[in-house]
């Protein structure tokens, strides 16, 4: 029986019309602003595309003058960002941990070449032989993360898929125990970024000081600088009030990252543009506790050097000292040019990169300040396109030549589920949202030939029935799991 073309087109258009109402809508930097109006205007000029951003808190430091502005929203449909709005700052905590090392070295409490095992009780095995300086400069040869088991890897994948807390359950004891089963790799001595190494460094310094890491960083760095809006939240009860809410660049809400073990690497660290401006001003003046951490000590490749946690990059004849940060729902950048006496802080409450904004505010031009789609963005774009169209294409193929009803029903289910996965997991700040209704149109159009063929098909055919039913059961199980991912 020939499928009526008019009916097929009508079904596709109807599905597209419904999907157009539900299509992905990535966040967009709004017109709201607080603080320094001139700075807010300068920031907007530095943003080449407001899509994928929701709110920004920005500070510019020039000599003794600090200007701060807030732009956009703290949360979807929520209050405006203010200069004192707390954001997750992620790995900007690593320079703070490096400053703790520099401070303890200056006080004679530790030496940069002290072995980890001699400073952090409980560390055994080859990882205990790495030095504090190697940990602070990502030269210890340790992995980026120490997940420890297949279950931990699955949980981390799940958190990444659902914008959840990737560090749940990683307390200090668990991180220390993981060091015992970790062996430095062959890249020891070269810079290879490691959250695990930074976490071990911070916990070692805290152990030597006889206090927890949150208390140590507050006592030795934050309080002397008057950074009262900066804290390490080790559980949900410690999260700051009136904080920004994180989201992916596609608009999916993200859970805060919490995990005491990885706090020195940037998990659970919240700050404000005002506070980080105080830190930047003190680093420019050389008066911050442990400011020597920013002294470049080791080659990091690509015109970069690294000290204790701080990177120094050359841009033409200029040198920028900097670090950035990223969590499940936030991005941050702090950089300063000692020669020019200028520094910037940029905090954003989505996963869209803010480094280019910071570099433009530092008057760095060229490729370094150009925005580009990173690996995560390309992966998100691929997920958006694949899930949007593959389900409909599979259903169309089955509807035109399927062997049995089980196959048709399975593919019809996945046509819907795939659209949901594309909506939820795709990066729609990279891929235009209007593409999603096209996938819905394809799936909707495929329903017509599927329904037409249904009556003439047996329940199961081809392979032995037990194999077909087993395949159908597995397909249903994976579809159920996908629904959980969509709903999470």
C-alpha cells in the first residue's frame, strides 16, 4: 500500500509545530545590570554573542581603582547579578592552594621538595614520592582524576550527563586512600593538568597546619585580604545565600559541586567579583599572602609557564598571569598584567567560556581572545544532531521495511526518546534550536508508514522468538534509563 504523501507531510508538519513550541532555548545575557555602568557597557561590547550566557559579574582593577559590575540574571527569570553575587569559581581555587604552599615554604613549615608522604599522613605507595612543588605545578604525573573503580567512573559519567555533582562522596579520606593505589605516569616532570594532584597538595598543607582545608585557606589567605564573600562549601548547608544558579550553555540547570576531598582543586569554592578583585589587586601589588606562588618556575608549553598554581602566558610582548575555572554550571577567569598594572575578573553562571571576555578586557587581541567552540561544545553539538535525527531515520527505515511489530514499536519508542535526549544533552548554544523541530518532523512523518504497515506485520519474525524478545526487553530497559536521564 502506498503511503499518502499528503498525510505523511501533514503528520510531519504537525509534529514540527508542536516541537517548535518546545524547542531548546539556550540562555541569553539579559539587559539587566548593576554596579559601574561604564564597565557594564564595556563588557557588553566584549561579548560577541550573548547566547549561552545568563549572568556575568565582572571586575576591572587599574592601580588603586576597582570597578565592578553585574549583568544579566542570577538564575532563569531570577534577580539581577550584583557585584557581590557568589559564583562557583572552580579551579581558580588552585592558585589559592598554591599561595598556601608559598606561604608555608616562606614560614619554614614545609619545603617545596618535601615528599607528599612526609606531609600527608596515610599516603602510601609511589604517589607518596612526588613533591609538593610537583603537585602545585601539575608535574607529578598524576591523573586528572582518581576515580578508583568502575562504579565511580559510571557515577562520574552520570553526573556529567545530568549536570549533577561529579564529586559527591569524595571526602578527604577517600582522596587520600586513592593516592595509595595511584602511580605517577611517565609524564612526571612535565605539566599535565591534575585536579587530583591539586587536591592532595591542599590536603597535605592542611594536615601540616593541623586544620581542615576550608579553615586553612580562610585563615591564611582569605581573611588577610578581607575576602569575606569567599568560602569552601563542603556540603549543601554551607552554600552561600543569594548565590547565582549554574546551568549549561544549553540552559540545563546544574547542581553545585560539593566534595571536601577535592576542595583544594576547586570543588565547592564560591566567591564574588568584589572578593576576587581584592585578591587581584593584592597580587598586582605583591602584598597578597603567598604572592610568590605566581612567580613562573616551570615551562608549561604553548608560551606558558607555571608557578604554584598560577599560569603565566605570553601574548606578543606582554605577559598575563592567570587562571580560569569551570564547574558543572559556571565559568570563571582571573588575569592580570603586572607591567600594565591592570587585572580583570569575569564570572559566569553557565558553562560558556568567559576567558575571551577577560582577555579582551585586558586588551589582549588576536587568537587568544577569539571565541572558539571547545571539545565539550563539539561533543554537545554532535549529541544534538545525532539524537535529533537518528531516531526518526531509524523509524522511517523500519516503517518502510520492518519485519515485525516488535521492531516497529521499539523504533517508534526510540524516535521519541532520542528527541528527548537531543533536547536535554545537546549543546543548543552551538547548534541552532530550530533544527530540533526538523527532527520531530522526520519522526512524525515516519509514523504514517509505520501505522500503515502495522496490521500486516507479525508480532515477531526472523530470529528465534526468545532472541527477539530479549532484544526488545533490552531496548525497553535502555529507553527507560534514557527517560531518567532526560528527567534528571
